[in-house]
C-alpha cells in the first residue's frame, strides 16, 4: 500500500463516513462520495490494470466514463464485469479486481507480451486466418481474448425494471447548460425529464473552482436543483445515463440507483417532444511516447481528483497542453499545495490571459512531451522544444495532459444529426439536426461557463491542435487507444496495407472499439490519418457513433421481459383435469400447453402412447381440440373470398357441410391446411392449424383491408369462444348417445364432414364430424364455461366403453398411420399439393386463386420433385429418427429426401414412417436407404397410408 | 423505435405493429401476364433510398392494416394515413 494521497481538506466527500473496500484482495479505506478510482488514488495505488494486448502496466487516466485504462470486475452481490473504476461508486464492502492480469497488475505473467509486442501489430489477429493456419493460434488467442468474465449467476436479490415515459422536453445532462435548459422549460410549464449520468448534479462544475456572480458556481447548482425539485412537471434523475437516441425522439435511459432498494436498475424509454443535448465535452489525450504509463492522466481528471475528491494524484505534477484549459488546472493544483514542476505548451504563443492565471509557474512554450521515464510510475518527462533544441528531463510523478476538448456529440450523432469540423476549436461540432433536438453548452462548442450562464467567470478557450507529437527525439510507443493498445505505428501500418478509410482503420486496428468507445482517442486517430494522408480532418470524417454511449447491463435492457412474462402460456379449461390425471404437459404450438400423454405409474412414454392409440383404434378416446385456430367469417362475399384463398372450391358447399382445404400464399407455398364449414348463406366457420392461427388471420386481414377492400367479409377470431372435446374411435357414437343429444347421430342424417347445432349432455353445442385420427369422430364444441363440465360428463359417459384421454403424442401416431399431413413435418417451403399426392385439392375449374399461377409455373420446370411416400423399415422393430436423410443406396452422398415422421403403429405392430423422397410416387415397392452417421437402414417405399386406406371407418 | 400513426389509435409504438412490407404493384391477372411478369410481381419489391410506401398491421392494437410513406433515410413519416397528421 502506498502512502495516503488524501488532501487535508476539501472535496465533496464525507470524511465522517469511512468505507472499507477490497481491491485485488487487499483491504483499503475510502469515504462516502468516493469512486473506486478516487479511493485507489487516495490510497496511493498507482498500477491498477494491465493492458488488453501487451499487458503493459496501466494506472487511472480519467475520472468518468471516458476512462480508457482501468477496468475492474466487481465481485460479490453486485458482480459485473468491465466497469471503469472511475464510474464505480464506492460503498462499504465493495470488492473489485483488475481485468487482464494474473496474478496481479503489479506482477503480471502476461507481461511477457510486451517483449513480443512487435509480433502483435495491427491486423495480427486477421492475419492468423490467412497464414499459416488459424488452428495454430486459436488456443492462445481464445485464452487471451475477452476482458472480465460474465457473472456466474444473476443477482441473488432484486430485479430489473423498465418504464415508459413521455416528456415535452428531455434534457440530457445536469451540468450548467442542462440545468439552465431544464429550468427554462420547467418554468414554462412543460413536462421536463432531466437525466444525468453522475451521482450529483453540476457536471464539470463539480470538478472546478469557478464562480457565478460573486459566489461559488456549486451554490448556483444547488439553487437550480432545489427549484427543479419544487416543480411537479419536472422529473430529475441522477445516476441515469441516456445511452441511446432512436427514431422519432425515443431515448433510452439507464437509471442505476432507483430509490426502491428492490430495483437494481431501471430502464426508461422516453418519448420526447424535444431533446436538449447538454452532454458537455470530453478531454482529448495527447499522443506522445510513453503516454500510457501509470501517472500520465488527463489534466481535467487531475483537477477533478483534487477539487471534487480531495485527492492529490501526485506530489509533483507536470502538465502538457496545446490549449488554455490546462492553465486553470495548474492554478487549482498550486492552490491545493501541489508542486507544479512545469507546463509544457506546444504552442509558440501562449495567450496572456492563460499566463496570468499561473504567474509563478514555469511555462515552457513551443515545447512538447517526448517521452516518459519510469515503468510502473512516472518519474520524469522528456521536454523537447518543437524547434529541435536540446531536450531535458523534468522530474514529476504525474504528467497531466490536455489535447483539447471534444464536444460529447454521441447522442447528437446517434439521432442521425450531422457534424461539422470547426477549425478554431479543432473539434467536430453539432451541425444540422435530423430530429427535434438541439445541443447546448459545451456539447455545442460553448466550452466556457461565461458562454452558458450569465455571470459565469471562466478562462477563454484557445487551442492549436496537435494530433501527435512528432519530434526526432521521441522515445517509446505513443498510444492512440490506450484500452485496445493501438499506437501511432499501428495506424500507419493499416494505412500502408491499404485500409485508408477511417472506418476501415478503426476495424483493422481496433482503435476506438473498446468499452470506452475511444472517447479520449478517436479524434486523434482521425488527426493521425489526416496527417499521414495529407488531408484535412473533415475529409477523413468521423467513424459512426452508435449506442450504447456507455455500457449497459443486459438485465437493464431486458427488464421484466423474461420468458414467462413476455410469452405467457395458453391453457384450456381442461388443464386442471389434465394435471390431476397425471398428464405430462408441454407446449404444442402457439404457446398452448397441452397434455403430451397420460402415463400410468411405472409406464413408459411408448407404453402409454400405445395404450391411448389402441383405445382410439379399437374402442374410444377423447382429446381436447380447443387450441385449433377458429374463425367465423360473415358477409356477402365470403364464399368468393374462400374460393380465392383456398385452392379448392368452397362456394359449392351447402349449409351444414364442410370441406378440407389448403391455403396457399401467392408464391405457391402451402400456408395452412384446415376445414371450412358453411353455417348459412353468408356465414362460415373455418379452422386452421394451432400454430398458424395468427398467420392465417394476418393473411386474411391483409387481403381484405389492403387489396380487396370492396369485398364484404368480416372476420371474427373465435378460437377462445369455442372449446371442444373430440370423441373418436369406433365406439364414439355410443358415447355420444350415452351423453344424450337431440342431434340425429345416424350416418345418413349426420355424415362425415358435416356440422350440426344442438345440445349435448344438456349444453348448447355445435358438433362437427371431422377427423384427424381416421376414426369415427365427433368434435363437440361448447362455450368455454361449459368445457370442464362437459369433459367430466364425457369421461363418465365413456367409462363403460373404457374411454381414455389422448395426448398430442398419440395424435401424432394416429395421423401418421393415416398419412394425414402435418405442417412443419411434411410441408416445408418446397412442397406443393401434387408432391403430397393431393392434386385433387388444386381446383382446375377456378381460373384463379392464390398460389395457382406460381405452382403451375414451378411445376412447368423439369426439376425433380420430392414427393410424400410411406416407408417401412425392413426390420419392423427398427425405429428411424425423424429428420434422418435418405441417400441413394445409403451412400455418403447428396440426399434424395428425408424422413418426416416415424411411429410405432399399433394396427400394424411395427414401425412405419413418412418421408419426402425424390420421384417417390413412382418408386412404391422399391427399397430406399436412410443414411445415419454410423448405420444404413433399408426401407420399403409404400403409399403414404397404413390404416383404412379407403376410409370406411372414417365415414362410418 | 418508430412512432406510427394509426387512424384509430393515434401515434403508437412500432412494437405494437407488424411490418407488412413495401407496397408493390397491384396483383395482375395471373392469366394475362407472362411468366417473367408474374415472377417480377412476386419478387421485386420497391426498395428506394427515400420515401417508400409501406404497410403496417396494428396487430397488438385495433387490427388495422394501414399505409404510410416513410423516408428510409431519416425514418420521417412523410405521409400518414388519411385523417392523421
């Protein structure tokens, strides 16, 4: 542990509230109001990190979200990775450790990479793909890649939350310009949302010693905050980063310390009438040899540590600048009793108002820093005259540097608003707004307080840009991006290798791609590219600013939208009965929870399914068909509409009759299959497969609302208005009679594919004779409020016939035995009705319906079609996995089809399957081969039906 | 996230809508066009840099299929459905 660097007085910390924390296993003490970074500096910890690529020792560079060097991993209850130490608010018991080093940043075995540095230049990683062999490099690169690990588990307590908000004015940033903007809008009665990323309002004023009128500027801030808190129309959040600016003035705010303890973080989505961007400015680094050594810090950050946290980052500080702002820093340091050993200014003519601020300090004009002496901490800086005179070493333990100021235009640019380069300020400034927003204060280029608040006193800003130090005596690597270890020579290499566009330079070198997104270095990269290519900065341009502005936890983005909340399961009124009767429940399409099968104690899945299937084939079974998509269509033109959307003719049906049909999309693909029943002249009911109900609804509504608005068709979704118990099996009629009904059940009066309204078991019911099992089948539809009672009565009435409930597993077996198709199994984006052997469903009479032209067009080509066939494994006890490929002769070559389903047939007492096979309809009786990884299974190709091929049972 | 003007519900978040794609040519009489014309109708969708006419379905709202003109460069909705600003 180093000696204490805490100043005896000053700072916005509470010295009566000491806090203990751990860093890399050692215990330290800080105060309420500290960040992890300020507390480490106060404890004299100088080497706080190792760099990503070369494992060079690094210290703390900045004081806020711009921090490029010191990333930490938090441990314990707030476990999270890659947090800049400057943004971690200190609390009692905090535990953090450095990333990128083992065992510690002071002694890091990865430091050997510093010796290898010249073999790891820009693009090194990409070149490993080309030569000699990526796999040679892969293990070590994978080991080195990444920063901190993701937390092992979600936070033990608390949750994330999301909220929507509307505002007339969203003000981003509670510095002087933001507070002023919020006050003006608030006083005008507008709904104001003010969000600031810091722990307290004030922005840059927190770090400086400025005055407004005759009193400290922070007094003005306190008054402004108090006035805002008195306004009911103002929402003011601190610890809340506006990290994304999206379309139509939607901005996303990450609030990290909501008042409620149970909420870890809150994500606000704010739709704003106007956005005031008062995000301030970020100081640029200087680019010179050794500018990454621990103790080389941003000048404004040194100033912030002294003024805001009462910490002296060094005892003897030298400054290096190309602009005026560092002189105010030097004055503050001197006032705090810190020795300023030199001010190196690259400008030949330092403005007199800057010199007046530091009358007693040694200023070296036209001089640059050209090197740093010291490895794990700064011991001296090499001061080199720009004109080429003799350089000399100047002692210091901190070098504070300022390369000028960049207005923080991230959100401005995210809004797609444009930037312009300002020669005088050597920075990119907001130009044309693309949405309803404006930039104010330092974000708009007004860097000094007198430009923002009346009565504010500040040193005028002046700069002569210096994109990198370029003197012959320069020593050591000069870094442009400290986080990703990108140096000037890397950018030069990228340009030599042809990556000349600034976006390409960025990706090739990874400059600006770190967690800090190059907040301190990106403009220097642009300047370096411009210098090398002899261009002006605007010709090079900026890279694209993208969200997030600073890292956001995934939890905050997700909020409460975890699976069960976002996609709740759907249930029918039979769920409770199913569960209490031992059903294994799972999702079966469109979030419906359905019973898979009903095992008896000790029974396997296959045994249970066989038992259920035998009941349906030999006696009677019942299943809950409520999830099927059901729609009622009314209107003058329904029959014409149905003829258009189904491939077969529906309009010829008489009331009470129905027909199976295919719905195609206009590109000829099968959209859905289902049945349509005519209830009345102008009233129809159609059903769709469970999983496609929403798709079919969208399809029909789009046609009617956009392309055929003249057709009178009204669609009502009635899936949840009708529940049904489908009683199926040779004894289904007997069960219906036992239930009691006023409907004549004789096959002559109530044949297959017809519908009757009446009462069943005392309930108003609509009974439909459709069948997905191939057996005599009555689908008894009742209102949902009667469904549970109907189900009980069916089980009672069916008991003498040994009725069994049937799950979706058995449904699958029964439909495969019959060769009934299932969308998603036999139908994919290549199959048409002819391939399925269902050419009869494609009307030849109708001149036009959706999909007809496309199917005909495709079939006019000579391409080989895959057609639906049945398959019988030569070994009847051989099961074939669904989806297994068929290859010619079972050889290891291109497939000629696939197995779409394979089930144990209770009627055939063997495994049977369905498959799509090239030219399959012409190959019945032949042998085909299923090719598995380690086996070939010969199968006999058959008709795709294994039970009751002519359908007398179905129609009985 | 876009703010989409629905003629019945007013301006609503994009997350309530399903995108219905750009508005192409009207469906031709399939028996009166060549194969190439039919394939063009099915596969060539307008994709301009600038205003595009497109459809949105207010699926998690009133169910209206609506048509807007949106500038693909700026996301500005340059023309809303009738009766909406």
